[in-house]
C-alpha cells in the first residue's frame, strides 16, 4: 500500500468506515479534486483495479457519502460526486460542451441561520447554479 493509500485508509477508519481497497481507490480519485459521475470514477478506478464493477463503485460512493466524506448533487438526472466538503455553489456551465462545473465559495451562514431558526437540523447543503459561464470574468484562465 502506498503512503497515499495509507493516509486514505486512515481517513476512512476515522469516519468508522472499513478501509476496503475499493473504497480507497474511489476516494483516491475524488481527492484529486473536481466533480465526477459514478461512471467517470469507475473508469479511473478500473485502471488500477481492473476487476472492480460499476456497482461496487456505487456501493463505495454510498458508504463514503453516508459517512460524510463525499458530497453529491444532481443535474438533469446525473449525480455528481466530490470530496470538497466546504459549503460552495456548484456552477454548472450549460454553455460549455463538457458541462464544466465551477466551484464558487460563498458565505452560507444566512442560509444556515434561516434553516436552523425554523428548527431544521441541516445535514448537507447542496447548492447548484445553472449558468452561462463564457461571459464570466472569473473564468479567464
Ligand atoms: Zn463542487
């Protein structure tokens, strides 16, 4: 096991998850940053673990999400997964052919306060914006 895998295994155990090779492999992809569909993760993981099945990947994703290590959101029937846990808006660029997703940090405290004042105990806040991104000055890179 590589040092990186060891570190991921430790992270999983800290969240009361058994550190199976499949979960480690899935988490390793997500920790690269960015947003992935289950199928994209499957294709990445398969390079290292050729015998893994798509359903195993989805089972691993479910376990990781239930333990709070991974977040997901949906857009047009597709579920996207990410390991970025800080609250942010996932901006989906509908004017980019590959449906680029950009993370934008925002202060969500007013949303959280509004929800908790109504008695909600928020477990996960998922914010998705559908946007035209070509005109955005923050995407000049
Ligand atoms: Zn994101």
